[in-house]
C-alpha cells in the first residue's frame, strides 16, 4: 500500500476501513457476536473505536499471530457458537444479503464461501514467465469472504494444517483438506479487498457513491 499504517486502519472518508466493515455486521440480526483479531499493539485503539462507534456486537479484541492462518485460529479459540463466519477486515463493501446467503447455504451444506465468476482469462505461468496452461475460465471463481463453517470443522481444519505444516491462502482451503465439500455462493464484484493504493482510490469512489445513494 506504500504506507506504514495497516490497511484496515486507513481512513475511508470519515472512518477507518475496519469500522466500515464491522458496522455492516453490527447491523445484521443473524450476527450475535464479533471477535476482532488484530496486532497486539493495535488492541487499545481498536477497543476505543468500538466504544466510540457503538459496536456492541464486538465482544472481544484479541492479538493475532505472525500469519493470517494463526490469527484466524486465535479468533476461533475465543468463540463458543456452533457456526462461525470469517471475514477480511479490508472488505468494507460486502452486502448484507450476501452475508446471509452465505450463512444459510452453510447451514444447508456444511460450509460455504462468497465468490464471483472470473472475468479474465487466467494463465498458469512458470518461473521464467512462460505460459504452461490456460484453465477453462468457466470453472474458475474468485473466492471472497465471508466464509461460513461449523466451528468444530474449522478448528479441526486449522489444527490439521498446523500439524502438517500446511499454509493455506484461505480458510476454505483448509476445510477442503478434510474432505468437507464447500459450497460457492455468488456475491458481488463490489466486494473488493483493499490491498493497493488503486483499491483505496476505488473504495473512496464507492463510499462516496454509497453516501449519495442514501440522500
């Protein structure tokens, strides 16, 4: 991102990105509690923001690990519900209807993730920059969050991965290793993950448009 500040704490209009994200879940009746996982040094300011913005569903703010996978597992250890959803703090435009659809699908099938069909042609490339293969785009989906699972399954998936020394790029990848089918729920291309300066510029545009639509 080109800044020393963590991405989720950058300002988007008048609030940190993470607060925009948390507020979406705060407004959803199906969400009973939220555990926020962050860096140990960031816990005090996050706790203050939660008070300032009245985010009553955030019951705990805890320290994560050195990698995302460990951070998620730390969060899982603080939850006592049967079902859990994992969401990236830098996805502040996820739609409530899609969150609920993902959760409902998980209840039906055991696990579910939000995703969108890939629009670009994807190439598999080797280390020298030569194309090796072109997968059929019709079978490719870009996976988003939230991702919904039975808590016991996700804990087991994380523990198995840790024991095997396996690092996944998302939580569904860990669950797949247990042989548990994961359903895909089509979301929206607006559910962007803010990771680059260009993403932040686009997010500012989206937030402004969102505000205009409310007027």
